[in-house]
C-alpha cells in the first residue's frame, strides 16, 4: 500500500468499532441501492423534466450521460482485468484492517481498482454539471459522501481506487463536450421520445433502473445463464449415456 492510501485508510478505519450504531448506519448506506442509485437517477430525471425546452441542448447532455455511464462502467470492468490485481483493504492481512460492525465482507474475487461505483456516479454527476452547476455540485457531493466514502469505511476500496474510478467517470461524461458525439447519441433518442413517448419512457425506466442498481439484475442473470450453459453439456452427456 502506498503512503497516500495508507494514511487515509488508517485515519478512516480509526473510527471503526467506536459505535456499533454508526458502523451499522454506514453499512446500511453502503448497501442501499435506493440511497445510491435511487438518488442519483432521481436527480437525472428531475433535470430531464426541469429542462424540457425544445431549443435547449440540456437533454442531450442527460441522455449522453445515461448512455456513457454504462459504457464507462463496462470499460472500467475491462480495465480491472488488465491492471495488476489489487486486494481490498479488508483482505489486506498484514495491514490488520478493522472491519466495522455489521459488515460481513464483500466481493474478493474482483480487482478493487478502479471503483465501479465511482465510475458510474461521477459520470452521471459530470453530465449533470453540464446541465446545471448546482445540480452538478449536489451530484458530486452525493457520489463522494454517500456512494464512495462508505465503501472506503467498510474496506471495499482504497482512495486511489476511488480516484481512478472518478477520473474515468468524469472523463466519460466530459466526452459530451464533443458536439458531434453527443448529438449522434442523443438525437435518435430525442426523435424517439417525440414520435412514441410511451415506448421511450418504458425503455428509459428499465435502463435507468439497471443503471441505478449498477446492473446487478443483469449480472445475476448472466451468472445464472453461465451456470445453466455449463450444465447443458452434462445433461446432454447424461442422456447420451442413457440412450446407449
């Protein structure tokens, strides 16, 4: 662990086990998709209906942010596969990280850098910044204090994991400044909402629902599908043995 990570993790971890209620509260915040994704996407939808003037390009920034956040998250996942594997603070045995009360551990088979949460929510926050400075500041504070700091507290990430994810997410959001790129993504969706708003909002609801929960439902379905596909050859071999 570098000195930057060590100093911050050591300071934050010093508050663990001082109060069971506080540890439980932080653990509850960290595990709540409502407080993380729910609030983040509520800000997006508030801005969507607040800035609905036909001549405004603010909806283009919002659409770009919603789409680019998913691709930034996917890129972050791919990046974690090629970066050197990094254990999470609570797994760092030589460091003797003190796991807070009510925390039973987390994902330990996945690289901790970059932080998926930071990638996603800082990308959305940077998109809101393009629409409204006040909303952008609010979203940045939400991403930092509600989404990321609890993950530092419970030992899921190092500070540099968060910084790397935030840089990636903000960078993805700032790509919207390229007008040709933003319009190429947003214009088809804006035409869609004009032609058939019912189907647009139905799909937009499902998309933002998955973004808000960091695509947990799709990841669960993917794991099930992979397990099922792994079972199919064995079922085929079993029936082959029975028929021979």
